[in-house]
C-alpha cells in the first residue's frame, strides 16, 4: 500500500516535494518546479498548503 510521507533522504526544506514525487512515482525535481510555477499565480494558497503539509504529512522516519 502506497503511503504519502515527507522524505528524509530527498529533502530540500521539509521533504514535501520529495514525498509527493515518490508517491506519484515522478522525479521530485519536477514536483519542485511545478510548485515554484504555481506559487506565482496562487502564492498564498500554495504557501499555506505547503505549511499545512509540514504538519499533516508524517515524516518518513515516523512511518517506518
């Protein structure tokens, strides 16, 4: 069963993009680029979603 988690090995800030990349089986760099592109038109919403994800999505070490 696939689980969404924040990565500890592919982390730049909080591991959200790395975790999303592993969950959807795509390169986390692509997720980071899409996130940066979405911040331009939806700056407050994307930023808040990222902050909420830090607290809601469990860390990789907590899942194992």
